[in-house]
C-alpha cells in the first residue's frame, strides 16, 4: 500500500495580479486576517498526514523561508516582555513541520514547477497544493482525498462543480461515475480539457488546486510538449498519465476561496474574520453599519 507523506507547494509565481503589494513580497505571504495564505495550505497538508513539505520557490521568495524558520531575535524579545501567547504562536510555526526548498529558476508553468521537485519527491506518490485555493472544510480537503487514494492507489484530483460560462476559466474533466463508498462524489477520469469554451466543456467539473499524483507523472511531464509561452502545463502531463493509469476526480466537501483573485481575497478575509471568536462579533457589528446602495 502506497502512502502519501510529501506535499509540493509551487510558489515561484510573480503574483502580478496583486501589484504593487507583491513587488517586494511573495503573494503567498499576503495575510488572510493574520496568517499568510500559504500557511493555510501547509496546515492542511499537515492535518492530512504529510510530514514533509517541499516548497518550489523562485527569486524574491525568501520571506516564505523566513516565515517557517526560527526567529531567535523575535522569540527573545517576546520572552523578555512576557508575551507568552504570542511566543507560543511564533514557535508553533517554526516547529510545525519539516520543509525543504527547491528553486524554479524561471516561471515555466505549473507542470515545470512540479517537475522541479522530482529529486526531493523520489519514487513515491505525493500531493500538490496550490496555495491560492484556500478551502474552508470541516475535514481538510487533502485528507478527504487521502481516503480515496488509500482505497484506489491511483492519482486523485480535487474537483468542484462550476455552472455557466465561468467553467471556461478552468481545466475541465470528462468523467464517468466510479464505484465506491464516497457518496457519489467519486468519478473516474476519461479526459481533461484546459479552459474550453462553455459549449465545448465535457462536464461542469473543474479542476481545483489539490492533487495526489503517482510518481509516474514525472516521466509524463518530461515527455510533454511545451505549450504557449514555452510553459509546461500539469494538465497536459496528466492527460498523458491517463493513457497509462487510472485517475480519479473527487468532488470535495468544503468552501473554496480563490485568494489569487482580488475580490476572492477580500471575500475570504471577511468570511474568515467572521468565523473568529475574537473578531466575529465586532466584524458583524461593523458590517451592519455599512450603508450599501
């Protein structure tokens, strides 16, 4: 039985949609309330049983490494000032999990980012999490997918139902229902299409930024032709993998926030604040005072 212990986080993108805020800091470090976006994903991977995190970073991403590292000076100051609660929060971050880093020297697509992690992943199944997709779920989405992987021992892709013209912004799956004990949420993948026109979409099931992949994906990516702009797309590599192995799509339970989009980021900030014990009440009172047209 193969087990997933490693999670890859592609984090070398330039974050141009959030300029000028991302001119000197990674978009993954933008705070959702008081926690960087990428930390939500790392905590999800940890909760799913991944004890090894691989960050694929690039130029200007050292803030991510610093965030998950020990900060002796800050800890010393907090200890001297008796701020034990804050000290505990800071230490929990650096003690959270084992991290390794690999540089993607050029942003050549998601497939290239995953391929860059090959040596650190080795010959074993692994998870890929896109930090922009912050998913609020009672059971972490990756943990839901782990249950499917444990049963099938095949690659599993998270999917979400997208209605209408918005489907053209996603990779879209052609599927058939799969047998199993997952409440009708599991499908066997037949094909996948990247950003089709709405009328050409094979279904309303969109690929979302959570994947469990077998190591065979690396050979597929090596033999995948580059697409527009010289980029290597993960979807193209997975399409090749489909010719050799079964792959499954799982309609996860939870609410996704696209924090890579400005409006999505703002909505997520409000909703996460409302769920907080310390902020929820005051936030509701503030929202009630707004006079909206």
